[in-house]
């Protein structure tokens, strides 16, 4: 506000000097045009010329002061902008440092979580393998299941998104065994053989077929396989109709089939 008042005062002084210079120049023109040429007129003329020079010098002085004042104002504005920019840079640098520290903490926390999960999965996998091995060793009834293929799988329209990526799961009271995933097919062929440990008197196991999804797997078909009493060390081929999902219900299908081969292993079948 003080700088604005000073600038207005300088402009007012300059305007007054310009008015006085204009009046003095008019007076000089009148003296030149006057027919009188006595010494008094010459002295008045010289005095007016000196006054004009003084006014012109004062005008230059005031203009220089005005220019210096404007330059000083610009310099102050530039300093304020630089100060604000420096504060912004400092805040941004502090924010970046804080974000970097937070990112490092998050990465370290994720690394600890990943290590815990890897340890748990490794232990769980080893524990499951040990349980299956113990069951196969202790159980006299071991069933060899060869999963060949499934034909004409169907996908409910609610879950349909392109071709499925099916895999089969064999479920017993002791374990669950998965086959490999077949990419993009309604007629998967696995040709895999697995051993299932069964308790005495158990003549059934479950087969479920899933579609491998991004977040969760979707069950496509299921069935309980009843095999009764099997002859020892002989292959028994089975063609099993599967149950498929239809409007959130499981119904028997005569088109969707699963091909298995069973073989009794161990002395418990005799």
C-alpha cells in the first residue's frame, strides 16, 4: 500500500512538471514572436529558458525515480515468487522423502508377509504330502485312479467368459488331488494317474471339475464315483455322466461324461 501511494505521488509530480514545461514553452514562443527587443525582454527570455531547462532536468529526475521505484517493485515481486517457489520445493522434497520412507516401510512389510506366506505354504505342502504318504502307507486299501478326459463340458451363462480352463479334483476323506489345467477347451484330456488312500469299507470318492479363474475357481461339474468291490490288480474302465450347473442347480447330464480307469492296489482288496 505504501509503495502504491509513493508511485501515485511520483506520477502527480511528473504531471505537474509536464504542465509547467508546456506553459514555459508557450511563453518562450510568445517572447520570440514579440517585436520588442530591449534588454528586459531578453532577460525575461533567458530566465524562462533557464526555468525550462530546470523543469526538464527535474522531469528527468522524477522519471528516473519512477523507473527505479517500478524496478524495485518488480524485484520485490520476483523475490516473493522465488521465496514461495523455494517453500513449495521444500514442502515437495519433504513430501517425497516421507513417501519414500513410507514406500520402503510398505515394501519391507510386504517382504515379511511374503516370507511368512512362503514358509506357511511350504510347510502346508510338506505336511499334506506327509499325510498322504502316511495314509498310503498305513491304509491297506489303495486305489489307483487314471483320469483320462471329460467331454462336452458346459459353462453356465452366469459365469461364461470365453472358453474354460478346466482341471479335475479327486476328493477322499484323507486328501484332495488336482490334475493339471487344460487351457481353453470344453473337452479336456488329462491322462494322469494318482493314488488314493481309502478306509476299509469305503467304496466312493468324489470328482469335481473346475474352471481356473483369475480370482476364484468355478465348479463346472461334479459326481460321486461308486465303484463297489474291485478285483485286485485289474483295470476297470468307467464312463461316468456328470452333474452340471443349470440355473444354480446341479442336474444330471447325459452329454457331459468323464472317463476313468480304476485299479485296486494293496492287500486290503482281497
